[in-house]
C-alpha cells in the first residue's frame, strides 16, 4: 500500500461535507492499519499524516513505546488515545521556541480534554487495561508470550475500531 502525505490541509478549505468524508476515510485507514500492523498510536498518527498532514515521521516513530498502555504494560493510557492527543498537539501544541511559560496554549488542552472525555464516554475508560477488561472480560500480561497471543486473539476487531474512532475524531477536531 502506497503512503501519501498531505503537508497541510487549511481549515478554511475543509467544508463540513469534505471533513465528514475525510473523517470516515481516517476511520477506515486507522482501523485497517491497526488490524494489519498493530501499534495503535502509530496507526492514528500515520492516518493523521495521510489525511490532514500535521504529523512528522519523527513523531510517529516517537509514539511507538506508547502502545499497549505504554511499553505493553496495559497500565497507562490507551495507545490510540495517546496517538490522538499527539496528533492534536502537533497542530495546537507549544513549539520549542515558545518554551518560556508565557502562553499556556490552552486551546490545545481544551481539545485534548474533549478527546479524552469523548473516548471515556464511548469506551468506558482510558487505560489499555480498562479497555481489555471491557472488551474481553480479562486483562493480559503482554510481556508473556501466551498473554500477548491471548490478547491478540481476544481483542478481535475491537482495538481496530478504537483506533479508527480516535483517528476519525482527530480529523473532526482539527
């Protein structure tokens, strides 16, 4: 599959109908990437890069360790949600040259909070373990081979759906 990248997508050019279609495209791409390749934060970020720009390759690489609740521990934020927060911050977050504490960049925090609240309302939690429990009735030790295999089998398409929804929401919120 060839990867195409848009370097920018001006908000003024995005009509509501176009944005809705792009959001649906983002859902499909991110879901497919998660089901085929795994690493949910990267799947969200690659999709954001391909649909609305914003995300650089280094950011995608840096998100790798956030998968599985952070280091595959399950204990931290769902990787798809973490990837979504990174994508939103790529647009609204604080640049290095503004690292002086003078501007809190509150609009970024507002969008981040909106994403977290929407995620929790939809999926019933924000951690990887909470979603594992909700989706499968169990949590898994992904550092044990049998735990990782069991999780991959039990999650079915659920993680793909979560990843797709986060990517869709990122497009809608951008």
